[in-house]
C-alpha cells in the first residue's frame, strides 16, 4: 500500500505504538477489523442557481436557493464499487461545492483522492467536495490494513422541466371502473379485476383482504403468506383503502422498493399511513412503518381513493382531493406537481393510475375515461 501523506504516516505510527502498548501480553498486531465498506453516503445542503429575465429591462437576475441534499438518496453498489444519485439533481445545482456525510463499516476511516494526482487526504463532513467529475473515495478498515475504493458520481438534470400533456383515449364500457385495475404492458395497459390486489413487485404480488392482513404471493396468486411487519398491524391502511407502487431498488440488483400508502383505520388520524419494504428475490424483507414527523410540512393528508404510480424517477399520487402530488424520498414528503395536472375535461375521480414500460402515464376515471399522459416532442 502506498504511503498517502506525512500526516497519515504519523497517524499510522501512533496507532502502531498504541497497539503495542495495549497488546503487550499477546502481541496481537492485527487488532481491529479487517473488512471495510462505505455503508451510507448522504448529501448535505446544496446550492442552486437559476436565472430570470426582467420583462421590463431585459436584464438577467441570478437567484440562489438551497436544496436538502438528503432528499436525493445515494445508491451504493458494492459489487461495482460505485455510488450515485438515482434521481437527477435539479438543473442549476452547484456540485462543485458539496458537503457530504459518509458512514463506514466498523468506523473505518475515509479519504478522498485528488482530482489531479493520486494523493489522498482524509475526508471531513465539513469540507466541500468538487463533484464536477467522478471522485474516488477510499475507505480503510479500522486497523488500516485494508481498503476499498468507490467512485462517486453526481448527476444534474440538463433541462429546466418537461412538456407533459394528456390525450383522451376514449371511454371504456365497463360497469364499475372503481373495481378494475390498470396493468402495465410494454407500450399500453390492460384491465383486470382488483380483487383486493394492491400491486406487484418483480417477484411478489400483494393484497389485503377484508380481515386487514397484508399478504404476499410468490407463485402468481396460487398461495398467500402473511407479511412480516416491524410495527403493529393496526397501523396498516384500512382494507380497500390503500395503494401501492414499486420500482427497482438499485441498478444491478434483483430487489424492488415497494411503497404502501393508504387511509388510516383510525378516524382521528389526519395523515395517510405509509409503509415501505425492500422486496428480495427470495421473499425476505419486512415492512417498515414510516410515522409522520411533526416537523414534516409535506406529509400526505388523509383522503380517500388514493392511487399511485412510479413515474419519471418519482412516485406520483392522487386521491379524492384531485391534487397530483409527487414524492422523491420514498413517501416521506409529498409536494404538489403541476407538471402532471389533470386534464380540465376529466370526468369523475381517478380510479387507477400506472406507467407502462415505454415511460408513459395512464389514468382510468370512475366514469370509464382512459387518459394517456406523455412528454410532448
């Protein structure tokens, strides 16, 4: 292993002396943990710079705002030793001055490599990092005998927004659209009876019966097993009043992220119930209840007939208040997104919503209207 800096040499020397003192009886020179990994990577407050042009003078004004970096989760791929943001940062985000907090296995030390040489320096959560190009972070085991390198990349959107529009696809001749569910196809959708089905991940189907138990099937509905919960079952949404969305948990994995949101079973609860699960191929994983923090100003308000879909890197949801909301932090906060506002001539309320494999959004209303939402060229 190369010597990093004079400072590192001094630290190593001190550790060696301390180890000698502590292990004089058995002379164990390999004390400490040898395995190492970065287990969490969190972005701090980010600066964003946007410009606006005065209609009177024609002059440009630069506006500085801040973003909460932790709302843009970082994905850690240990196999490829890469760390990246799955959801793009908004256009104008300054990634040349980013503070980040890094957690290492067994309290290992983390260093960052220079952008112009192989030299390294210890990382500090108070120092800003230039992510204008991919950066290499090296995490050392607690005994400094082994290390692992990770390449960290931040991606910023190149566009200020998208042009999105709805197209009416006709009115379906079905008796009760509220009892039907949209099922995504490659470039279209199909209808199937809801039958208490909440949704599906890659390897499981989920439902909730009238008894209120959350169930999963790994064999296409032939058999069902009661799901494991980390909290009381009474905190699940009321039967028949829940919606589900799922998406790939991370690149190059077989796991899915599954989000369950619904109306509380208790009448005095003002917010929707939120549960999350990382669904593995082998069926392992339990549901985790996400209580509403009192400081959360964007919790999903209580309402009926909520439907959800994972679209364009975020979860969209709409309920009886007919407000399209979006969550980019797996159901913790929900903010209105006017990009996907419903068409003005929509009739009834939304009975179901899904996204097809071609990246288009579909809506079914309680009057049988079918709508297709897509980015306009």
